[in-house]
């Protein structure tokens, strides 16, 4: 099992400064984040199945989501999409479902454990 | 001032995937926004993200990327057939790819009728600061 960081197209060490980190530490964290994204992309070729965790409150049509899910689809890798943060009013799981109709989409709240049992069931079904 | 550079598909057509991605990224690193005719393959898009991450530094913070492509579900069967034929003849020339430096482009939003490119406030001041740093280093 490989847990990768969120895939991004930009990383700014100044964002870590805003979180209260010192300059050197912020640069180190930014470097780690870039390495994480590189590794996540390299791992795409070795996966049996992938759980894509999206923020259910945000627009799912971001180019990163489309690129990564498109790559998984092109490699015929089974995918389960977990739309996180469904405890928030802003969350809209229907938009996520509409964006990726080819895959099972499950709304979860990692913070409150909502739908986690169902998430595990779907995960084991996918892994069989 | 924001500079856009148009890249016709013919300019990248015969390049290898790595060269294509590097060519586009080099333009972006000159603080220009690339408007490319057509699109990269899914694998090349992933390569673009990977190479971007390898190049991240205090002076290059990454990219904003957006691909505008005809949405297949909005086309009727005749349009789909014509699209498939065009794809066969022309390759990935359909659509547009926009790539901008993250230090200038805040986000690119697209919806069926328009594309909105939001630039960062004070990005020209930031670019001057970066150029000064590069000159001094």
C-alpha cells in the first residue's frame, strides 16, 4: 500500500511560511512535497488499484484531477473516488459523480468517520 | 504586463514527449503564458507535472494548467463522427492547452462558454524581485 501526497502543479515554500514555519524549514517542506508528487506520479505504473481522495467541497474538474484520473483510466487501473469533507455544507457529491461517471464515487468524512465502513467495503470489493 | 505565446501544433508535432514538455516548460519559465494548439497526451500531461515538480525552486513555483477540449457528451453523433475523423487525420490538434507560471497565474477557470484566467496581484513586482535575485546570484 502506498499513501501519496496530493498531486499538485505548484508548490510555494512561502505558503509554509504562512503556516508559521521558519524559512529553512518551509523550504525543506516544499522540497519534500515536490518529491512526494514526483513519486506519486512514478507509482502510477505499479498500482493494482487506486483510491483517489478529492475534496468534496471543491470543483472536481481541476486539470490535475482530470490528468491523473485520465492516466489511471488509460492504464486500466481500477479506481475508487472518495469525496472527502461531506460533513461540510459546501460539499457536493453529485458534482463529483457527474465529473467522473465511469467510477464509483463515495462521499466520506475522514474527520467524523462518516461512511468509513462503506468505504472499506468498496475498497475490498475493488481489491478482489 | 502579461505575455502570451502561441505554440502551433506543428511546432511540437515531431518532437519526442520529453522535448515537447521541456519546450513548453521553458517558455513558461520565461514568465510567459503558453497557448498551445491541441493537447498533450495524458501521459505527457503527467510528465509535465512531474518535470515541473523537479524544477521547483524559490524562483519557479510551478504552473497552472488547463486543457480545453470539445466535450464529447455535448456533441451529436454526426459531430462525434467528424471529431473522430479529424482526430485520425490531425492527431491531438483539437482543443487548446493553456500553461502559465504559478507566480503570475492564480487560477484558470473554464466552463462551457468561457475561460477565465486570473492573474496574481502584484505579480509584476514579484517578477522584478525574482529577476533581480537571479541577476545577483
